[in-house]
C-alpha cells in the first residue's frame, strides 16, 4: 500500500523558470519545467505538481488554464491543489493512488465550476507504481512514453476536434499544427460535461522516457520530433533541449514550422537504470 513520503507534495504555480528542477520520485528522476509565454506580462496559466510516496510510487501532473477564459491561472491552481490533496487523503485513508487521482479530478471540476465565472483548465496526470505508468487526462495536455530507440509506447489523444481527426487518420499531425481550429478543446475541468479518460498501464523498460506536457510543447513541435529530442541523453540535457526547441519555435520559427507562443510546462521522468 502506498504511503505519502514526508514533505513530498510539491506544486509549481505561476513560476517562470529559466531551467528545469530535478527531483527523485517513484524510483526514478523527474525534471520539472514551467515558463511563462515569451513577452507575456500576465501570470503563467500553466502549472505542475508531483506527489512522492514512500513505497516508490508517485503521481506527476500538469494543468493548463484556459487563456481565453477568466482566471486561467486560478483554475490550474485549483486543479492541482485538488488533485494533490485528494491523493494525500486517499493514502491517509488506506486507499489507492487511482482513487485519489479520480477523486482529485472530480473535486477540481467541482471547485472550478463553483467559481461561477466560466474558468476552465486541462489536466493530465500519470500514476507511477511498481514500474508501471497509467495516464489520466482531461483536455489537450498530453502524456507519452518513448523507448530509448524511439518507439512510441503510449500517447494520449487530445480531447479536441483536431486531436480526434489526427487519431482517426483524417488529418496529418503536421497539418494539424497549422489548423485554424487547433485552439478548440472539447473536454475540460470547469464543465458540467467533463469526462476523465483513463489509459492502460504501461510497464516501463530501462531508459524509457515519460513526458507529460501542456500544449505549449505539442502545438509547436510535432510528436515525432519530440520523441527524437527526449529518447536519449541525460535527463538534464533532454529538458534543456526540449525547452530550447519550444522557445525557438515560438519566437523564431523557420518557414513551414508551426509557431504558437504560449505558456510552456512539462515533466520528464525516467526510472533509475
């Protein structure tokens, strides 16, 4: 049974990092990076969090508050606070990480709806337990797992018209990054019709890389390029390269590249070899 490690809930709220922070969690290492959109003066509406457990399990999460809606930063904050508190409560009651995560999504949705101002956010979380990873998500913040040789072992589907079109094969991903409806999200925390998608557990192999991220990554860099950037090399280098590539696409795109300036948040995770 999982037990919460002392002082091992950490929230990254409205931060503007110049480089990733590294933390030991779930028998491995996580790199956490969150930065405000270039040239933006309002708060960073992305946020990240993790919960580390003494049993070697843990939860990683990213939320992306809707910039076009009121109080996006507050919605992302409420989402991650609700998630981490629910996981903490579930473990204290002898429950499972799964129970805590699902309760956290539900409580987050209730809290954001209770604001009564139309606030909304996406959220993606992964449960890491005994060497397996299971994703949970609402919206277009995504999770994926890449093998050292570049094999895609898991990828969530964005809850959006464009995301579903790519998944069905009706739209190529490179075309999707330039689509006029890329900004539309069809499932969110802050909606009475919110639904939680739960993925199948994936057993991690040595050197597999887990990535969860806001659309600041995936709306600028195609997934195949992301996998090449993160599949090999020390986690510190991978985090630096991924952040730099997203920044380059946002501020100085080459011809034909997608460019969507946005808040940027991601967590990378690898088990110890």
